[in-house]
C-alpha cells in the first residue's frame, strides 16, 4: 500500500476482506464493513479486541495500557482498536456469531442532537463516551431511561459502525408521556441511560436470498439500520423496502432511500399511503394490510425471499399470517414489534 491509500485486510479462515483507510483502526474499518469484531473499551485497556496477525506488517500502533505476554507477542497478537494497517494484511480475530455473543450493557449517554425529520417525527441522537460505546448488531433495540420517565424500548436507527453515536426515531403521539416529553422538553446535553441491546431482529449475513423489508411508520428505524448493514457487507441479492405511512403523512427520510437507490443497483423502495379510519388500531391494521397485499402481489414467489417485518405489536400477527399463507417459510420471516406510541 502507498502512503495515504487504503489497506486490504483479509480475515482468516473464511477469507472475507475489508479495507482500512490510512487513519482507521482495524476495528473501526471492520465495523464499517459490517464485520462484528469482538471489542469492549475501544481504547486499549481491556484486551477484548485482541487478534492475531497472520501475514503482513501492521502500521502505527496507538498507545494502549493492555499488556501482552512475550509469548502472545511472539505469535503476533495485537489490539484491533489501537492498530492501523499500512499494507495489506491477513488476521485472525474473534467475531460475534449472533446476538448471543453480544453482552448486555448499561451506558450513560448524552443527547448530542435533536433533529426534526418531519412535522411528527424527530431523530434523537445520543453520544456515548468513546471508551463505553454500545456494542450491538444492526436491527436490535435498547431501553432508554430519560429524566424520570417510564423506560421505553426503542430500536436503534443507526448502524453498529458508529457505536458512539446512536440514533432513534420518536413519533409525536398525543397521550404518550414519553413522546410528549421528547417533543416539548428534551434538550441537548441531557443524560440518557441506555441498556441493552436486545432482540433477534438481525440480518442473516449467511443468506443468499433476496430480501424484502416491510416497515410501518417509524418501524423504518430498525429497517434503516439493517439496510445500512446490508450495504456495508455489500449484500449482492436484491433488497426492497416497502414503507407504509399513516394516512396523510410523508416519508420522513425519503432522501436516504433515494441515496441508497442511487448508490446501489440492488436496492429499491416503495412508499405506500395507509388508509384513514377513525379507530387508531384498525387504521394501523388496514394500512399494514395495504402493504402486505401489495408485497404478495409483487412477489408471487415469496418462498425464495427473506422478509423483515417491523410493525406495531397489535398488527404483526395478521401480517405474519398473510405472508405465511403466501408461501413464506416461517424461518425466513423476521419480525420486530414496537409499541404504537
Ligand atoms: S477493545 Fe478494549 S483493548 Fe481494544
């Protein structure tokens, strides 16, 4: 590799490759490529990210307090969170094989930004301490505790490659104290306790099937995290998103979807308007039905796909039943439910 260029890093034994820029640690480069290397402190103290250099030479090594034994050093152990690559290398490193490999964590984060995405959706950005970022898999959720309010489970809308900056989508909902507080009193700098991560709504990296996302309203949040992961691992199969919106509302991040479509030949999306109904629950049910019916009409060979459904809890069973009736094997259906609030 020449000065200022990227290095190629090959994982042993499976041969996956990712690239690292001249200022990227090997850990950061792996996470950006959707590879969930094991780590904890991200600052050279704990040794959790230790990996072995199989071939090539490492570049700069940042200061770390963790000490390797002489025998570890002799066989090439190094810390991925403190090491850069100045040439193409091969490494052996531990990686999360699934949600069971991600420890539960409790982190005190701060609100770094409040971003109005639409009239009734806001993005809350949290920053964790650099030495205590949240390790999670795309699509998972956490519990947020804010200022004495009842704790609330929320899906993480960002991707694990940026584990110190977490994004959440909050819907304006009258009668919900959490939502009302977020829209009226939330301020940057406020402390938020984050516990988790939880949930099995994660991408099947080993699949070779086309993928369909069906997201209702702010159910877009975990879909966004998963789609960003699919793009990071350069998933080769077609990926399609159906985003169903409550009647009369607009998609709040359509520009993101357009950017994904411009950047990737295999990504496409459809925005669908839900139906109006005086009863809120039946309105969600009927709206989701619009999406599911469109999906099964567009994909009559549904059995060859993986489907990720992100919907309010009360409406998930009816959508699930229709998808299974249309030939989707249960093991290819991933469901994330959230409170309608
Ligand atoms: S993650 Fe703790 S030393 Fe690298």
